[in-house]
C-alpha cells in the first residue's frame, strides 16, 4: 500500500490507477484454491474467519498462515484436531516460532497469532448459555467476539428450568454497561425471550441443535426465538456462534462510534 501511495505522490500513476491497485491488493491469492480478504476489518469491522469444514488440513494451514503473516493473526472455525496438529507442525518446520497456535477444542476454533499480538479492546458484551450442552456454541461466539475486540462477560447454565439462576448474571451484565447480549439456548429456546424482556440493549438469540423429538436439532428453539414477543431480539441460525459473535461486535462498534460523536 505504501509503495502504491508513493508512486501516486510522485505522479507516476493516476488516482484511478492507484485506487484499482489498492483494491487488487486487498485480496491475496493463496495457491490455487483461496483468496484471503486481508482488508475486511477496515470495511466491516469483522476479520475474515476461516471455515475449516470441507477443507483439508493442508489447505486450512496454508490459508491460516498466509492470513496470520499478513495481519498478525488468523481465526479458524469448526476446526478439527488434525487442523491444529498441521498448524503446529508448520510453525515448527517453517521456523515461525514467533507464532503461537491456540486450539479451543470446546469451541472448535483455532487462533494463530504472533506472540505478543493483542486485539484492541472496543467495548463489552454479555454472553449467556442456557445449559452445559450449549457451551460449545457459546464458546465459539466468545472467541469470535474477543478477536473482534470485545470484552466478554459470560455465565453458563442459567436456563429457565431454574430461572432464579438468571438474576445475578443479568445484574452483572447490566452493571457492566454492555452493548449487546448473546443468549445461547437449545430445547424450546425460551431464554433469549426472557432476557430481551429485562434489558435495554440488543439481544442476539442463538438456537442450538440440543433437543429431541418433534422440533429437535434446534428447529423448535429457532422457531420459538423467531416467534418472540419481547422486542429487541435478533436471531441467528442454528449453532451459528460465529454470526452471533460478529453481530455483537458490530453493536459494540456502533456504540463506540456514538460515544465518539457525543
């Protein structure tokens, strides 16, 4: 980018040519199978997240290392143990000791980043999970939100089967002045509706594929959240922790921009 700007400043290329080159520079080709979007955070506030399903571990490692080299980190979702093993091998073989690989087996995420790299803090969000079985999706949302610069205040196992457990976490989250709250629930998916009726910030409902019988695999939870009569609830797809974390981060970005304007 600096080289392009220098040539423009020296009058060697026109502004149209400089704009075209900058657009082309924003997408980098990885071998013959992927193009990474290194400038996505500048456009959207959300970095590119590498989806591991359907890719070989070699492909995942190639893309992740290219992104981490360019941006200082790479986040992989729906990762497998063999993906983490391949990345750790690459870091050793290519003598990239300045990179570290963090595999969160519960969230099924891998974070590759330069040692000492820190994500800039932008604001706070809350995160609630109805039951222990919902934790993997909640953890996926947490990892994504933290990579986007959010401080996450989380509490798990506060489903409506014992609704008294909800009071203290909600009080803590409200007192923390969060910009949004992610609520993860399976079965009938009622918890997000309850939370949305108690707070004045956006609530993001995440139905999980926890359940059985008619309406199992997240269908009942999704429909219940979509039918919510508590205003202020947005709903992502079944098990979509990535989408919830990203949407919460966007809420933080909007809140921070509003504060700057004030």
